[in-house]
């Protein structure tokens, strides 16, 4: 009879489920988190905590990032395990100052335009990643809209793009064993097809702005994004410097082949 009463009351009032539910709620904090659902939740909380740490931990370098003049400066400023905040407007400015062949490797222009016009992008964080960088574009809720990895090679191209240095070509390992007399370089350049000449020196105005004579030319052996670095060592009388430009890969390889054949006795 007692069993019958218990069964009827359970069917009518669900008291067993309610009691069990209350017990599970009261012991929830002490039970181990396991299983796929728990693991997904744990990863989500961990990621959110990491982003929250980025947002709250701005450190002194945040002030420096506001006045950054190049990605190179940001890479030099940021320390391991440190995050730098860069406002979207400043990111756009620095991005537009990069050569097209470099900027498109960070993020294609149309993708950046889409991010801007969606009006979700609120802040940008830079993170040191070995010899490279990670860039995180976040919305107002700190969700990652885009992660942009910057390789050491890409940072190198940012650092050495169309810039004069008080150096000699020997100080650049990329030109080792590939340094040619200036007279020989321009003699060969004069005799190639116009499209090759234009592909080798795409921006001759950079060389015209610098006083002095080009005494030697170095050609890198590495191609990045279809371009090869060329170094022009200039003697102005008062000092020596190197101007670094980028030429189209196919044109530079053709030029180098002709230079090597001219060097043969």
C-alpha cells in the first residue's frame, strides 16, 4: 500500500526529480568538470579571461603605441608577454604607409575595408610571438574579429623598406656573395628590355633624392611575396649609406643572371 502511495505521488508531483535536482545544484561546485560540454565551456572561459587580461593590462607601452610611427617601431617596443594597444585609426595610418606588397601580406585591402565598414572593429592588440608578432582585431565585446600573424620575414621587409642607412653592403647578410660594382650593374641594366629595367628599379626617384654616387649594388637571394631586396651603396663623400629597394622577382633574377655572366672571365 505504501509503495502504491509513493508511486502515485511521484506521478502527480514529480517530487523525486525535484529532490534530485536540488541535490545536484547544491553539489555542483564540488563535482569534477569532465566531458565534451565541460571542456568547451572551459576553453571558452579561458579564452575570454585571456582577452579580459589584454584589455585591462595596458602597461606603459600603451602610451608609446599611441604615437608609433611604424610597425617596425611597434615590433621594437613590445616585450615578450606584453600587449600593445593600437587604435584602429592609427593602425590604418601605419598600414597605408607600407608598400603594397608588404601591406597585402598583413591583410588584403578589401578585407580591411570590410572590417572598417562593418563598424565592429573597436581596438587592435599586438602580441610578441617569438621573432614575429600576432595582431588581434577585437570588437567592443572583446571578441576576436581577425588574427593576423606577422612572420619575422615580413617584419624584416617592414624594417628595411626604402630606407637609407649609414652602412655598407657587407653589413647586410642577405647580400653576401652577391655584391656587384655599380658601373657593371648600370651597364647591364642599360642593355636589358625596358620591362626588365622597370621591374628591377621600380622607384628610381628614391635613388635620385640621395646625393652621391652608387658605388656597389647588392642583390638578395630571397624572394618574399614576389619581390627581391636590392641594396644600393652610395658614397656621398661625407659618408657612405645603403638605400634598400624591392624589385620584381622575375626581373631581378634575370638581371642577376646577366650580371653573373658578365663577371665570368
